[in-house]
C-alpha cells in the first residue's frame, strides 16, 4: 500500500478515515489520529 491517498472526515461522534478509490478500506475512531492508525493496521 505505497502512496495511498487517505481522507479523514467527521462522522457522528468520531472520524472516518478512507482510502481513495478503495471503498472497502476505511476505519472509524474517536480521534483523527486514531482513525488513521486503525486504517494503517488493516
């Protein structure tokens, strides 16, 4: 997963981190930093 483009958006009580052009790669967390960390662990 080199050079993956991610977006982070507010979603309810937390944040959703998503990978561009990969609808099945996403992570939810209660802070932006945690959302990115969760995404990178997948």
